[in-house]
């Protein structure tokens, strides 16, 4: 016996599509986090971003129609307001984490620049002191 997938109203179908889109983002972020940790310092940040973009595109090509059909079949059983809030909360957490990581990277870079400036300044002072005046 074949399952008949219900046709949803526009508003309902929009909720299904938004839930799928949020789920895709969550899948990419969670799985990428594990990949990123395994890469550690073996590749540059630019290479990591290229890999993440390629990985994200690969995830998007997965068969999400099956998941959409499951949501359509169970539409009436899902508390869409609660589900939407949960998905949005998880995505917001990922954004905060991303901002934190970027802040940490920038802070580390600035600290490195500061150390380099201090070394350069120290060398300049020594050179100036060696000048006969």
C-alpha cells in the first residue's frame, strides 16, 4: 500500500520548507564542527572555509524530499510554533558561536601584531641608541 502525501495549504507548506531549511543549516553546522575539529591546524582558515562551503552544498543536494514528506504526513501532530522557536534558537546559538570564534581569531591576530610591533619598536630603539649623537 502506497502512502498518500497530503497537499498542504500555502502557509503550511511554507512552514515545512522553513523547517527543512533550518534543519539543513543545523546538520551542516553540527557535522562541520566535528570535521573542523579533526582538521585542527592542518589547513588554513581559507581552505577550511572552501571545504565548509563545498560540504554545505553537498548537504543541500541530499534528498530532502523524503524528510519534507514525513513533515507533511505528520503536519497536524507537530507544534509548529514550538518547533520553529527551537530551530531558530539552535541557529541563533550557532551564530553566536561563530561570532565568538571570529572574535577569538581576531584577538589572537591582534595580539600577534602587538608583539611584532613591540619587537620592531625595541629593535628601532636599539638602533637609535647606537647612533653617535
